[in-house]
C-alpha cells in the first residue's frame, strides 16, 4: 500500500492483495500504516524476524521448483519485472501479461495486473471520503486449461489452505474477468507438501467483495479523518501482537500485558471501562461475559505484574499447594530434558517438515548429554540412543522421571517415533506409566507470578538469577537461526566456525535443561513451605491384564523386512536412494500392525496430561476411591459410518449448509506437474468409520443438527 497521484493530479492509493491479508489480521495496523504515510505519525520500526525471512526464502525455492516442473512440460512465460515499483514502471509488465493471455500461452508466471480504476472515488456523497483506490497484483501462475480458460494458481509454503490465500486467488481471477479473459471456475493453492488444494471461485468471491469493501471504507475514512486513529478504536480490529499494537500497548500500559489474557476477555474488559493494568488490578465488581473465578485470577495476575520491579525477582503467590505436592518424589536418577528443533527443515520429500536437531538431557548432578541430529536419518538414531539411555538408567533407578517444561517434548517424542516407525512401544509405555512430567501445568496451577509470560525464561529470576548472562544464544529463535548458519558454514567447508556455533547451541540447550532441574527443586521447596495433603493417585503400572499383545517393535517379520530394505552396511536407506526392492520391503514393514499404530495416537492423548493439570498421575485432580477396571484384551467394537453426498464447498462459502459431522479431508491432488488443470464440478461421497468408544478428533457439532444433510447408520465391522 502506498500513495501516489493519478493523471488528474489527485492522490491515488495503490493497494494489493496482501493488504487484504494484513487487514484480516489487524485493521488497526493498516489504519496506522496509512496515518504514517500521510505524515500524521512516525512509522513504527518493524522488528527483524529471521524465521519469517527464512520462510520467504523457502517459499521462493518452492515456487522455483514448481516453475521447473512446468518448464519440463512445455512453454512457460515468466514475467520478469526485476523488483520494479510504481504504477508507471509496472504498467509495461501488465501489458505483456495481457498479450500473453490473448496469445494463449500455456503457463504464465508472475502475471502482472494494474487496475487504476479498481475503486474510483464514490459518487455518493454520503460515502466516506473521495479517495480513488488502484490495485496491483502478481499471480504466481496462470495455467491455460484444455477448454481455453485460465486457472489461477498460487504457491504457499503452508501445509493447509488459509482464507487469506484464497482471497488473493479470487482477486487475481477477478482481474482476468476485467480483462475479458475466460476464467476457470476453480482455483488452486499449491501447498508446501506439493499437494494442490482446490477451491471454487463461487465460494470465495462473495467473501472477497465483502472484505475488500470493508477495507476500502476503512482506508477512505482514515484518509478523510483529521488525525491518526486512536488506540482501541472500536471500529477496527486489533491483533495485539504486531509492531503497531505492541507500541500502543506499552504506551498505554494496556491490559493486554496480563499473562493469559484472551482477545475476547480484552474486548469485554474494555467494554466495562477496564483498559490498563492498574485498572484491572484495582477493579471490583463483575464484568459481563467473564466468570467471577476467571476475573479474580486476572485481577491477581494484574496486581502481581503491577507490583513487579525491574531488576528484581517478580512477586509470586502460591495459589494451590496441592499441585506442588502432586510432583513425584525426587529420585537420584531423575532426568531433565529439552529439544531444539527447526520446523522448516526438509529433505527430499516435501511432505516431511521439521527436524529436532538436538535432544539435550541433564541428570541430577547436572551432567549434560547431547544427542545431535543433522538429518532425518540422524534424528532416528538420536531418538533410539536417547530412549536406550533413559531405559538403561531406569534399570538402575526404577523411580526416576523425565522432567520437561511445556508440551513440546512430549508431542515431538510421539511424532518422531511415528515418523521413523521406531521406539513407538517405548514412548507408548512412557506415556502410560507417567514417566514424563511436564512442569508447566504445575506452575500454572500452583502459582501466580508477576510476569507477562510463564515461559521458563521469565521464571528463572525466581530460582536462578543471571542464568543467561553473556550467553551467545539466548532464545529459541536464536538457536534455530544459529543452527542454520552452522549448517551453511559446514557446507562451505568452515567446520571450525560451524562447530563453535554448535557448541554455543549446546550450551544454550544445557542451560534450558539445568533450568528445568532448578525449577523442579524450587517447586519442591515451595511445597515444603506450604503443606498440603498428597492426593491418592491411581497406580496404573505394569499389570498384564490390559496388555494388548506384542507391539510392532517386537515383530520378527518387521525386523526382517527392515533388514532387507537397508543398505549393505545395515544403515537405513534414504527414500530417494532406495531401489524398487528396498522400497517394497520398507513399505511392507510399515504396513505391519498399521491399525494398532493408528489407534496409539488416540491413547497417547488419553494418557496425556490435562491442559489444566500436571497430568493424570501427578495432579490432585486424579484422585480415585478405587482403581478402575481395565479390559483384558482389545476386542472388536461397533462402528458408526457417517456419509454425505453434497457439492464440494470452500470453507469461505457464505451459503454453506451446516453439517453435524465434519469427517472428510479436504480434496487434494498431486503436484501440478503431474496433471492438467481442468474444471471439475459436482458432488462427492465421503465416508469415515469411527470405532465406538474412540471419539473422532475431527468430528464436530455445528449446532444445527436438524438441518444437517448427513446420514448416519450403525453397522457391525
């Protein structure tokens, strides 16, 4: 978005499809940006986000790979505008795009649109302002269909479609219609997994028109206003996280600083006249829409944050001593664990993203053990080494626990085991037995601390002041950025510099692990100062009644198949390097006990801690008068089959009929290089079988069951 002048010498506001995306997340930021361009306020300094920059680079690489696929198939015209800006400079590329469209070029890359009459000044004097608005846009791909229409495609590194991305596609399709070019009724998002998410323009276009009309009205109102928009202006949305919002939150001592405050609570407090931290801390009475207990918690949190003094440990209040006493008894074998991971790492398969490059662990004596992984194959080996090490220590100390802070470690142990198909039975047993202890819900339930966040780094002044002074790596994002730099240095041959960075990352991870140890010790000290009766916990240990047979890791057939799929030296073969025979053996090994592996994901969630407690074993909420009976073995259950025949609809469809059960996956297609774009229409039938007694995580109630076109029938498997 920028201001220029038109042929009449009048101010002209130039917008793009990305402005719709920005407005969807924070209209206040869009309004303040326009105020800055009009000279009413100084522009805010946007913080450097290395992860965002890297995402952009990976997105460019994703787009180049798609272009290469199209070039291998036939004629491609790439509009090279060489980062030109300004309407006059971009106009020739828009003309080149139009010529290519009229000539029927099969694939046009970076198609350029300039629409000076996109939204002329309104003739209706009651409309806000008289600012004419132009549009510029750059479509990733325009692909000619066999029917002669052009299909709009956009590449996104995301793994699922977002409404804002669909709005961009609809905006480009609208430009094609303006130019008199036939447009395919469907548009495509080529995701980071190389799957193609297909959506109907009829579903998206009404949303585009409504969102754009709201944006243009906002821009015209702000252009005609006498001064800059005020913080908390009720006519716009606020994200409370962007640079524009952050600067206003700090300037106004806004209640957004309260740890755990939601957007809905922020709005309700504002409606009650409570806008600042001090106002919330000293408020009395009720607030419409906020439960009394929740309001009391927010008031206490605000009071503690208001009382905090820079440079001193934050004030702390014990809220529930029972949660402190629910911690397991300490063991000399206790371990403290932390992951470092890069969510954007990928190798040959675009469907697989994310590498946990360091498994770090310290024991009760603070001895640090790192398990490094620089590839997916290394990650598999690191997992096995970590599991084996912990299991060996359990033989010596059967009462040990593995402590971590927040759910990342638990979640990623499960996902890594599932990805590589190894160690699943061990992780499964850890989850069942309560070996993993998450200290985050203990802190959240037991304490209130005068900090704006309950990240472990905010808590460290309470039990380990100065823990990170002088550290080369101080934050998780820094760890990822430094790890990427180390990989680049190693690939360039500078192994010494790369190793120094890895050592710094290792030190950062070690501090995280030691911090978890010291936090656990500090929490036990608080428990000693605040006596409370320990809960009666359920012993869900190693009785054999619930054993459901050998696991996949015990299968001799699977072991033999994996050996046949491996390299000659016994190491696992990478997917791109496998021979057809190796691939067949590997797929057969993965297919063994497939259904049991699928069921494990549900039971992992069943045994996982409640978000509001420290866990099923280690929380006062898990008291029981007697141990529950458990089934002797797995048995077949009835299933419910739900099916629906209805036209495919985009999630943005305004006239969509509600359905009670959403059970089907979005329609996906392989990479665009393997198919020709065609218009498809009509309905489809989807069917999902749900084992009785196991709730489907994707089944949701829309609240309009009586009108839902879903037929359900019960059957025996």
